[in-house]
């Protein structure tokens, strides 16, 4: 409930922010984005190809742009400044989901230890709702792009997102030691689940955090009022519980982060 209240607060703040810019007469664009996500977390081995491709999911979103190069109130170009002709403000609400499991040498089929079996049975789901803003920089003129001076407009961006995360954890591991009837299928009982891990290393209670977002991409103009966009994003969370797992070992140096390649359709409203 607390996360919903926080998200509602930021949505209201976001709406007020947009209204303020709208009063200045800048034009607007709206679009949809979707594409595959690679979630880099405490599941699997770091920098392992099998982990990176195995722990992949999907992301979708709605984007809104404030275009400083054109005024909606007079259907005319704004004052020709470098900022107006090379920057756009991108606002976004997006959601991503990734099914997670352990990959790499520690779960290789040749390993038959208790720890390996525990890792193989441990599953997770990362589910994140984002709202945030990025400032996009276009090296080429936005005005020239809008007037078909060229068809492709590359860009880079940097921004901040507020993330509400709601992970899931589960396991299919069954303790097969003699005289044991313990089944670690209860996601509330991960005590001593992994040898050497802290007993509080698994937590699916959810929460919220901030993240920094950076991307590089390009737009392709398909008509006077529409573009196709390709965007390659890196998003780093200021929290290590986004996936519901924080094993707290010495080599666990990074918080959770993701890579998102998305394709979008952008429509010019004014």
C-alpha cells in the first residue's frame, strides 16, 4: 500500500510538471515502446553469457516528449537556440518483467552437491513499474529532421526514474537427506538456504528505489507526424533487492541493473 501511495504522489507531481511545460506552448509527442530486457542481478554468474541471455524478459512503456523546437500555440518554430534545436525532454511510464534462475558453473549438471541442487531449484521473478524523465540530446538539428532534411536522427539521453519493484521467489528444492521431511517450497522459509549465505538473503516483500537511466538510439522519420525509434538502454538501480535476492557475499559488488533494447512508434501531437 505504501508503494502505491508513493507512486500516486509521483504521478501527481509528474502531471503538474507536464502542465507547467504545456503552458509554455511547447509541442508534444507521444509513443509506445516495447522490447526484450536482460536483467543483471544476483541470479547466475556475473558476466556470463548464459546468465545474461537466460535471465531475459520483456518491457513495455508509454513515452511522452516535450519538443522545444516547435510551438503548439502558434504552429511555428521557437526561437532558434542550440538547446531548442538539439534537446527534447522524455517522460516515461514503463513496466518490465523477467523470470530469473541460476545459470553458470555452479549449477552445471556435473555438480551434484546440496548447494548446486538448491541453486537449481531457486527461481525468481523481477517485476518493476517505472516513472521518470530523461533529457535527450540530438547531435543533428531537430528542425532539419522534422522537415526531412535527413531521415535518421541519432540521440543519447540521461535521466532518473522512480521504480516500484515487486519480486517473487520460489524453489522446487527438496531436502533428500535421511530422516528429513523438509521441503523448501515455502518461499517464507529460506533460512540457511545456501551454505555461506546470510539467512536474510532472500526477501520478496517488494519496495521502491531510484535508478539512473542512460540510453543511445536513433529515430527514423516515416512521415511528417511519425517516427520509428530504436533505443538501447542501461538502467542502474540504487538497490540490490529489486530481484528479491541479495546474497551479501564479498564479490557481490553491484546493485541490480538491466539492459533494455526497445523499439518505439512516436506520433507528433502538434
